[in-house]
C-alpha cells in the first residue's frame, strides 16, 4: 500500500511518496512546511514518523547481519593467532589486510573477544603508524621524507600536497579519493625529492608538479 501526502498538503509536497523520498527530500519537505505553516502539520508528522520507524527497522536488520559477519570474522582471526605471543598485533594486521583499515566496530568486537579494554586496542593501533583508522582512499600520494628528500625540499612537497588535498598526512579526503602519507625513505635517494602516486615513483618532483600528479591519478581512475 502506497502512502501519499494528505490532499490538503499535496500542493506543498507535490504529491510525493514519503516512503520513496530520500532523506534530503524529506528535509526539504519539512523546511517547506515549516516556512509555509510555521509548524509541521500533524498529518505529515504522524506519517513521517511511520516512515522513519519502518526504515529504522530495516536498518536494524541490516546492522544485525553486519554484526554477525563482524563477530564471525573476528573469531576467525583470533583463533588463527590465539596461541602466538604478541597476537594482538598479528590480529590487527589481519583485520587491516581484510578491510584496508581497522573499523571501530571491529575493534570493539575484538576487545570483547579478547577480554581486554578497547583503550588497549587503540593504544596499539595509534602506536604503530602502519595501522589506519580511516578507510583508504582510491588513490594514494606518499611523500618521501628521508634525509636526501628532506634536504631537497620534501617539506614543501608535503605542504603543497596538504593544501591541494585538504588533509594532513595519514588522512583520507572526504570523498575517499586520496590518502596522503609520509614515509621515512623509499630507497630512491638519487631521485630526491620523490613522491609515490598509486605505487608509481616520481623523482625530482617540484611543488608545481603536485597538482598535475593528482589530476593524472584522477584521469586514470576515469579510464577504468
């Protein structure tokens, strides 16, 4: 059965189907109604409450399935490394290899499974720079900060990269397109200063080259 706006409000909502409207459309509708009436009419409020309850129930079912999957995966990782000394790091490596980072919900499940405090999990994650707390970007831009690169201006390359991407090292852009990293040395000192974009090393890079490298990576993505 399809639910429509009451006839008296049809001109405001354009006769739209609340069940099918996305969140942005619902917010626009509420703002329009508030602007017109100064309040949300009771009929709309009650109907929207029913729609939200249905969506929440669906989300709870989805979350339940996700929780079951997370719990199963964590148990597999823990069973694999349970008898090993220093197994927490090995388990975290396995989790990051699976997800590309360590999701918070997975870290919470791991804490429950191991019987340790969540703070202990994050203590290890934040101590070792290898571990990530954010999903990796589709592209990576890594600035070498070894001695040779540093002396040749890698700090300027890093600053330019930060400015262009709008993130700091270790972070991923909001659209998850780029992640910015800094490493001590990539072993290409003769090409200093060097950066690595999506696994490809670029040597003797100038700050003016950074925008072009970023755009080239975007174009490669569009070709896939």
